C-alpha cells in the first residue's frame, strides 16, 4: 500500500534515499528470517529437538546473511548430529572461541620461538574468523620444531596472508 504523496517523497534526494535504505533493510531482514526458517525446517525434519534448539539459539542471533546461506548450503551435506554441531561451531563460533584459539596458538609459538616469529604469526592469524582452520593450524603447530616449519605451515593454512607477508 502506498500513501498519498509517497512518489513525491521518493523524488526528494534525501527522503528518497532514506526510503530506499529502509526498503533495503527490510528486504535483508526478510531474507535473514527466511533463511533462518529454512535451516530450522530442515533440522526439524532430520535431527533431534536438542540439535534444533542448539542451532536455533546460534542462528537467531546472526544478522550475517552470508554465514546463514553458507550454513544452509553445507547443511545439505551433513548426515549426523555430530556433523551438524561441527558445522555450527565452524560457522557460528561461540563468543571468545576464536580469541581463545588465537591465544593458544600464540602461547605455543611464544614458548618456543623468537619474538619476530610470534609477531609474524600474530599478524597472520589476527583477522582469521574460521574456527576449524585455527584448530587445524594449532594441532599441526604443536608438532613444529623450527621456524622454517612455522612459515611453511602459515603458507599452507593462510596462503593469502603469506602472500601479503612476502610482499612486505
């Protein structure tokens, strides 16, 4: 339903911009709600109510449509509840989980290597938001015995960051 004078307001650059912004925000909110609903529908059809509740509590807080879409796409490849929880943890980590993993990585490096290596690792992992990637890196890191292995590991797990480091 359009109100009298709506088109007149839309023609005004300031008011029209505000209207367009409001419409876009409404579209995004609708897309988020729809994607959340699809996720919950799929989970309800295939998994226990405990899993549904756990996923629901994580995804209902999210306003990141790209993460929701990724979770939905990857949910189709999941066959058991453990895999659902692993996917949930990867895409929607608990608050502080990423920071905790980053600190654990820096603790390992700091105990065994020079401050320069610590700084290099810190610079590389600081922006990483993928919990699974950080976990895998940490597992391999504890077996590393020299600095060259750390740099090779950084290049393997964080290739784009390694390219930036090589340029600097």
